[in-house]
C-alpha cells in the first residue's frame, strides 16, 4: 500500500534509511496504534478519525493492513477535486454520452467504511477545509496519513482545523517492528496498559478535563473527544460504556491516543496555577521521541469532584493514571523543545492563503484555454460550444441530433490570483552591532506588517550568528505573532554568512513553491568569519552561497551596514545579483524604503 | 441530520452569545466577527442560534427561500406560481468552507440542464441558500481576497448580482454574516473588519469547573440528544420569546438626542474611524434595550455594547499595544459618570 503518487520532490534524509532511532516502547506504541483501529470501528465518526504520522514503509503498511481487516476504506486520491468529495456532474462522461452522468461523492460512497487520505499533509487546503466541515456532519471516519518528514521543519502540515477534529493522533515514525514475526503472522503482544480493564474510574469527565489542562491543551474539544474515545474503547472491549462503568484501561487509551499527542507542556507540579497557553501543534523538531517522563506526574488531588461521595469500593481517582498514560505518547521533541524554550513556535498552517499567479481554480476570471475539466478546472461551456460549432458540418452527425463535441473542443476557465509576496529578512545577528541591527530589522518588520494588510504581504526573518542560522520568524502576516516571536531574539558571536544566505534561500524557494513571490533582504556588514571548510574560507563559502541566488533567480536586496563599507559587501551583492544599498547607520525606515524600492522597481 | 446543541446549554462565552442575540434581533447590524482559538465553541454557538430561531415562512419551491410577504418579485416567479400557499422552513445555517470556489458561493450555470436540455438555467450557490439565515465562515482571515470582496458586497447590499457565463441574474441574499478567525494565523484587512457590525473575542474557558461542565454536557448530548434538548426546552423557549419580543419591540425603542451625542463623543474619544461605528453602536444599543424590554436607550445600554461595536474599528497604532478593549473601557469610564 504505497501512495499512488510520486513521492515528494524535495530530498529529505528519510528516503531509504530512516534516521530516527527505534523507540524504546516501540511495541507499546504499536499495540496502542492497533487498539485505535478497534476504537474507530466502534465509534465511527463520533471521534472524527485517526491522524497517523508515519512515513511510507512496512510499519505503516502493516497498520493499514490491520485496518483493512476491521474497516473497509475508500481512498481519496491526491488528484481529487471538490466534486470528488461531494459528487457532481461527471463532465467528461456526460459529454461523451450526451446524457447527464453523475458521480457519487466519496463522502457518501464511504458511508459505513472509512475515508483514507494518503499524503494528507499535501492535501489542498480547500479539500482539507471541506473535510473539516464534514467532520461536524455525518461523514465517514477519516484516516489521514501524514507522511511528512518529522525532522524537516519546513515540511507541509495538515490544516490545523482538520487535525483538531480527529480525536486520535498516532506517531509511528519511531516504531520498529520485528518484521519476520509480523510476516509469519504472529500477533504483536497485547499492551499491558490496556490489557486489564482495571478498576472503575471515578468521575471520568473531570479526570480528562483536568489532565487536558495540565498538559497545556487549550482546546475544549480534546477532553470531549477523549471521553468519546474512552467510551468507544469500552464498547470495543465488550464492556458497558455507561459513564459510571468506564475502567482504567478506557481512560488510559483515551489519554494516550487523544491527550498525549496534543500536549504542549509537561504537567506543572503545582496543579492549576497558570492558564493553559493557546493551542499549539507540537513542534516536531528533534528526532528522538523522549518517552520516559522525567518526573513522576504531580498529584492533583485538589481536583474538583474528588469530594463527591462515591459509595462503591473500587472507584479510583483516575487523574494521575490518565496523566501517566498520556505521557507515553507525548509528541516527539516536546521535552527538548521545552528545554530549549522554543515551544512557542506554532507551525504555520499549510499555506492556505498562498495563491498561484495563474490559477485554474480561483481568482479573477482571465479568459479560457483549451484543456480538460476536472482537477479543479471548470469547463467554459460557451467557449467549448463555440469551438465545436464550426466543425459540425464536417463531423459525422450524431443520431440524436446533438452537438458533436470532441475532447479537443473542451475549454477551461483561467483565473488570475493576485500575486502575493513574502519578504525574508536575513539578519546578521553577530558581533557587537548585533543588537542595534536586530532592533532595526524588527522595526522594519513591524512597519512592513502594519502596511501588509493592503498588499497581503508576509514577512519572515532568518537570523545568523555563532555557527548557524535559524528561522526566527516563519513567514507570517500577523503582527501580534511577529512581535511575540521576535521578542526574545538574541545577538552576538561569529558571522556565518553562508549559513544565513542558504537558509534564507531555502525559505524563499519554499515560498515560491507556495506560489508567492519572494524577496530576500540581507542585513550584514559582509564580513564572514564562520563557515567553509579546510579548503574554502568563510568568505568564499559566503560567495558560493550568494551565487546560488543568481542561479535560483531569487530577488534580493543587500543592505551593507558596515560603518565604513568595504569591498566584501559589494562583492557578495554582485554575486547574488542583488541591489546593493549601503546604510552605515541602519534604521527601520530606510530599510523599509529599500524594500519598497526593490519591490516596485523590479 | 443531527440534532443541534441547545443555545442555552453553551457554558460561558456570554459575550459571544450576547452578540449573536443582538444580531438576531437586529439583522441590520451587519454580522458578527468572532476572534478566537479553535475549540472554543464558536461554530456550535452559531449553529445553535440558527437552530433556535423559529421556522420562517417561505414561498413553496423557491430556491432562494423568498418570504411570501416580500413585495419584490422573486426572479423565478415562484411567488406568483405558489399563489397564497406558504411553507415553513428552518432558518438556514450555511457553513462556507474555506476553499469554496466562486462558483459554489455565487452560483453558476446549471451544467446539467445546459448539457441535457440546452436550457440556460442558474444554479443558485451558497449565497442563495443562506438567504434570510446565517452565513458562517470559519477562518475568514484565510479566505481569498476576491471572495472576501464579493461576500462583503453581497452582505451590504443584500443582493447577489451574477454576471457570468452568459447569465445575468440578481437575487436576494440577506444573511447575517458570522465570521471567525484566529488573529495569530493572519490578520483580516481593516476594510473587511470594519464592515462587520460586532466583534467579540472568545477565549478558551480557563475555569476548571466550566471546562468539566462543558465535557459533561457534550457527553450527555452525545448519548441522549433528545433527552438533553428536552432538558433545555424551557430556557430555549425563553430565549426564543425574548428574541421575538425584542424584534417586535425594536421599532418602538426611542433614542434620545443625548444618547446620539454620547455615541458620537465615544467614537471620537477612542478614534473609531467612520460613521459606521457610530451607526452600529446605536443600533446595537437599541437592540440591547429591546432585549431588555425598555422603551428608551439609556447610557448603560450604550456602555454594554460599546466594546463589541467598536473594538475592531479603532485605528491601529503600531507603537501602542494597549488593547482596543482597554481603550474603550477607559473612554466609557470618562464619558459615563457612574
């Protein structure tokens, strides 16, 4: 079951040999993933579905095979258009037969089964949004395969509003299975955690709500979905799903499948002290998924509901147990990210607002061209008939007297969407002048963003210092977000110009991939002292990186902010094919002026 | 068709509920913009309000949901054909998906008819479907610009004008526009923002008791929708009555000159651009008074709606981070003696 589309063009580390070290509780994770299948079969759309993060490979195939045993699934092809989901007129067949031919949408067709979406991270935002709406109605349960490389910070991501509506999130990227055993048909060992039903859990609603808050999950949807999963787990195991009959195992399954993967922080030691942060997708940055909880979960014994009298002897307060279970599935990298203090970086939604310059799907109408309808292209009916008309005499007349229309008569509509632009600042944050330079760059970003509504421009910032470059602000047009993320930017250290230029170029290329035009603005004094290897000096490495801009055809402005400009800056600018601006005293306004000159002048 | 979650069963979020009620009482307010995170019950609330409203009378078979007592002729002549017959229909709630194409929104040539019978017929889009109801747009800040422009034009004029594919049609499309979005994911253009009547901020509830209550209620609703809805029947009916009463009362509510003055002073004190702010403020205050069953708009009515009506219209100052809400509250405290 490999996806039927060619794999992504960008080469990543995970083509053949997965770099992720095998997970220590690989088996538990796998058993958990299998239990999710039963839950979906028992609950259907009430829990939305499953988001499975796994690269294509034997593990995922084994999971898909296990799913197929329990639940039929229909595939949503990558080439699908909106009609594929909702049904509509099959234009090609209609034209061929002369009578309307309808096709049933996949949403209806998949009733009673599930709808499986391979490469869900690349799903076009319109389809993803339609699926998200469908989740609130009577849609089949969704199985999304997120095949993005977890190590790639630039990878595409599933539309957050869709991911949020799928209760179960599973990450199989670090799971390794004993393949031989699997091929021989041996069942993996059952999960100890879910094996025994355990005692009756007291007040499950409270336990799940408290645990969600302790894990920093702001959305109220998470505990609601978790409760549904707990009930479905009880049903799937042949037990009653009445609220006072849920067992520890049900709660553990719900916590591990729903709450753990959504966590944005470790449960705080003093419970309920601060407000949960706004909902964030876990930042998947570091590969090794840390499994072992560093500290035992805090006792949250002052939770409301504890003092309700419960005459039954066995009921236990499941909050701690729920937190424990959730910690087996914390998103990979959460702990590292917490340690590094980078948790606040919410990933961008998958470029929903980017529009291609010439589009066949949206924008203002801009004439027609020959082509096949479908894949989002709409038939231009009048033009099609016009182009078929002159040939009617020549073509053999149809028996029913209708127009004879052939494939090459078909015309589709074309649209022009407004070009949208992204300005990427690559700022030298090294040395003593770093502070002032960064401050002015931040000022320039805020000024640009303040005007950005008009042009819908986005801004990003790459800072380079020490030995590397980092994407301090991913492309955004949100002023509050820019403020928040730029607040803690540090300066000082060496000057790795090559690294900075490389990263900025990658961001620019990614933006072009989203159909936006990109402009890179480099702020540096042009003197590199980090980068290169034994043969090449840092300056030569920087020049090489600069030449890549010319090759890639990326527009750039080079702002030389050395107090006394030296030739290195001009050389770099020339190598980049960039407009050179010398600003010995950088200030935000002149940076903005330089950017504007570049965008209007080109 | 699932049952709708009762409006009065929504825990907390009182500002959003109040704004929606005002919009239901006074459709001319021009819609509500809801800012907030995912999973805060935005779409549940809008859906619930649409479900709460009493069924409306429509011309049978009309694809635009025309009202029988409307005097403008329906473009397809349904009203003439239907004669005196009327039909009841649920107030429509249309969820505009993020990726909707212009065709689907505006309507387009009915290809099926065109191909099968050669007839040139208009296939109404979502705007026609939303006529006299609610049009809800989640993540409106991610919507493409040209669609936003189009929606605004229709929302303001109440008419959808279609000039495409050889069709030339205009049909009524009066709806209450409810948009939602998360400002962290992109800003909305000020021109668009300004056209929304009211704006509210929803935050995810932080009170643990509330959160647990929400989970409990959703769970009960899951298990026994009919029973749950029945439990809230009385409060739903009360809300319904309040809306109906307020709608009837609204034309009688008086606005004294001094209240007009207060509105003007408030707008200039906080720097809200344009007349639209003032107009909306007073309309909202009237609706607020009508809901409270008062014949006259008082200063406290203005104060109660001022934040919702003006928050999104303040000129933005890049260097001043004081929240709009705080600026309005401050101005209110100065203008209205306690």
